[in-house]
């Protein structure tokens, strides 16, 4: 089978998540999102076979190719959920109809484009607001101080169901920095909730820092390398 070590790796990850959640004391359930970018459809099938229902892709085109390749498969029939976790161009907003959740609502222009695409499709898109807690110029997302005004706009948009917050921490940062970023995302979630949005999810933490993220309240962790191995 492809990725024969995946079940064992996943079991270890789930055990570490449970321990981290207990240490953090937030009482949350944590969902593992298998990041399958740069791998083929076989990685998605392996994830589903190991018991993961949620897979994440960074690019629309790559995700659509895998979705089409897996059409009619056991995984597709078995409740597989696709997450778009990367940057989205405004002219591709209509493609969100292919995803259960979009993690990267990161700028005002995209908010408008996603709302308009949902309106034209006669549907509601499930989204997470990306927040740039770390302040790094290389990362997208709304600044924390902009969230109150943003939330006031979002509550007027029934086409968008705002499920929570996504953030990315600096790579290889010290534990104190990571905790500051993750706790800042938790505070950002509170701003959205206070505005009346149905925000309950905290998407944060990747292969190198997911345990700290869970300790700080993450409800979704986006894991690739730790599950599938290093990409060539």
C-alpha cells in the first residue's frame, strides 16, 4: 500500500494531541487535517483509509485534479472533506463550492469576491478568517486590530458562514513566540464570537508546532510531513 507508515504515525500524533489537549485544559476536540499538497491522489486515499476524513490542499488547481481523479472512489463516497488552506486569488472564489471549508479569508477584496461568488451560486461558503498574529510581512491575513471592523462587516453577509480563525506561526520560532501567536489567535476568535458570528474553530499548528497549538486551544491542526514524510 502507499504510505505504509501512515497508520502508525497517525496513532502517535493522535496520542500526542490528546496529551496536549489535556495539558492545555481547553476541553476542545481536535481535528487532524492531512495536508496532501505535492502528493498524488494516493495520499488522499491513504489518509482516508487510515481514518482521516479531512484533507487540505494549498492550490485550487491541484485540489481539483485530485478531486476529479477520486470521483466515485471509496474515499469520495465515504464522506471525505476537502479544505482549501492556501492563498486564493479573487478570480477563483467560485471554486470554493468544491471545498467544505476555506481557511484563508485574508483580505477585504477577497471577502467581497467570496460573498459575490456565493451569492451567484445561491449557496453559503464556510470560511475561516486568516489572522496575521505574528505581524510577519511574508504572511497574509488581517491584523488583529482590524478584526472588530471586519466582524461588523461579516455579520451582514449571510453568504459567508464564518466558522473561526486560522493563523500561521513563524517557522522555527521559540516556544514563547509560538504561544504568543497561538493565544493571539484565540483572542481573535473571541472578537468574532463577540460580534455574533458562529466562530468556534481555531485552525493553527503544523507538523513542527502542533502540540503547542493544541495546548493553546487549536481545534484543527494541518499536518503533512509528520504523516506522509518529507516531500521530495
